[in-house]
C-alpha cells in the first residue's frame, strides 16, 4: 500500500487534495508538486482507475512531471495535476457537468495555487463547466477567448523534437523513409502521424479504441495490434498513450534507436532510463519533448492568447532536445539525468517569462 506521506516527502510535493462531492459522486485528487516558479498548472485527467491508491500515485507522478516540464520549457509555472476517477456515470451529460462544477469549487478553494487544463478524457466543454465556478482554469474554447484544444500544439512540439533527434542520432535532416511506431492514435498521436507523413516518414500505429484505428487507417497509417507495437521494426518508438509503458518487459522487445513520444511518465521506474541506454536507445525525456500543450495553455494564462506565439515557443523544443542530448553526452549522463539537471537549474534561477 502506498505511503503517500513518505512519497510526498521524498519527491518534495507541496500539497495533495482529496476531493469527494456527495451530491454528484465526484471522486478526484489534485496534486500540487511545486509553486517555486509560479502556480502549478496541469491537466485534469478523467480515467477509470483500479483503486484510489492507483489514482493517488498517478496524480503525484504527473504533478511532479509538470514541474520539470514547465521548468525546462522556461515557463513561469509550477507543477500540478488533477485526476478524476471515472465510474461510467459521467456519460450522462448532466452528471458530468455537475461533477466538473464540483471539481471547480475544489480548484477555487486553492486560491490560484493550481490551474486546471484539458487532459486525457476531458475536453474544452468540461473546462467551461469548471470556469462557471472558478477562473483558475485554461483550455477554454477559442470562441470564449481561450486557446482551445492543446493537442495540436503538443503534436507539433513532439514533431519538432523528433526532427532534432533524427539530425543528431541518424545524421540526416530528412525524415523521408524514417519508420515511426506510434502507440496511441488519439488527438496527439494522430496529429503527430500527420506531421511525420508529410515529411515522408513511414508510420505504423496502434490504439485500443476501434474508432481511433479507423481514423488512422483513413489517413494511411498502417495499424498493428496493441501489444505488437513493441515488436515493430522501426527507427523511432513514440509512446502517445498512457504512462509506464517502458519497463523491464517491454524495453527488451523494442527494435528502435530512439524513444520519443507525447505520453507522460513513460518510464515505469527511473532505472529503465539506464536500461534504454544500455541497449543503445536514445530516450527523448517525456516532459522535455511533450511540453507543447503546456506551452499553449501558458500563453492563455498570460493573455492575450496568441496561437502564433504558442507555436513559436513550442517549436523551440527542437533546440531544447539538442541541448539535452549535448549535456548528456558531455557529462556522461543518461538523457533522463540530463533533463533532471536542466530542470533543477531552472528551478533555482529567476522566474522566467511565458
């Protein structure tokens, strides 16, 4: 059983909020890892967890990752996250709206220490419900002055990061013929696939949802079974679904030179970064390469929102990846340790500007 107080102490978390609303049935956790650089900003994830303990661990891991993501991206934000435990009843629009309003009241009680945003399982309409009771939420629809769905910017940033990796690892500035296996063909994964195929890459993908499979096939993505994605002979493996997919069972199966995807917390354990390196696989640390969505909502927080400015800053992930690779090589570090060093240095510096 998770000793969450010990975990929070070891990982330097600031706050964990347990949310239960009797009237709506809302069960959620809000994690605030760090407000050193600014309010903790992070998505609101709706997912069916096996237990409260699993949900709690997820929010702690995710909120910590958001701290490092914001720091490395040079944003005046800290790390936070929310997970909402799904039970199927949220399929009823009235129950869903009521639960997100209830969550909004919990968010509001934190007085700006945490700012919510869209994430896995949620959408701009859910942020609208939260906005009815608190101003501490982003990812509102464009017609309401928000930045809308952050997925396109996330996909764009990962694509830019992959361009940098191809240059450094494969010593070419062209993606033509590069084989990329994408795990998860949702909004980010499919968006990434489109960028890659426009550059001439060959994309193989998978997803657990049939409608996403069909959408990908309509765009000429070759599809394989979910478990078979680890065995695809490719140049780049791109995890774009949920976390902890890189572990002692899956890493030995990989047939790639690079791991670079949009999912958060891709490593099941820190030691798996060493396992990847021992196999000669370059790991593009998740919170470095997938920061585009955070960058997008950060520009909404700063106001007025500018899509052009958000995309421009997300494009800089190309340079951040190159900086991480150079630090890892020069200091004989894994890319995970190099990224961690970059984050710690940023956390000790003057607060950056968005």
